[in-house]
C-alpha cells in the first residue's frame, strides 16, 4: 500500500475509534462510518489506478465486517 493511502486509512481508523468503548450502539455506528470511509478511500485508489491498494483496503473492510478491531497501519 502506498504511503499516501496508508495515511488516509490511518486517519479514518483514528477518526472512528472502535476500541475506545464497549457500548454496542457506539461501536456499530463507528464500524458503519469507518466502513464507508474505507470504501471512499478504495474508490480513490481505483481512480488513481492503485489496484494493489484497493485489494488491501478490501481486506481491511472484510476484517471490519468480521467484527475485528482495526489498528493503525505502520508506514
């Protein structure tokens, strides 16, 4: 994943922190918003012809859908 895309993903993960609360409703809302942000970033990757980044973001979305908590990615 390119550094620019990694920064965008990390910003989205930081903006919608799922791990900061145990309240179910708050977590569900954060997951939905984080998923939407990741989809927008993936769409940008398609526009820039970064297919590898798109596939990696798709995996992150899959992890999120499986109920896993995402942590910021190393640059």
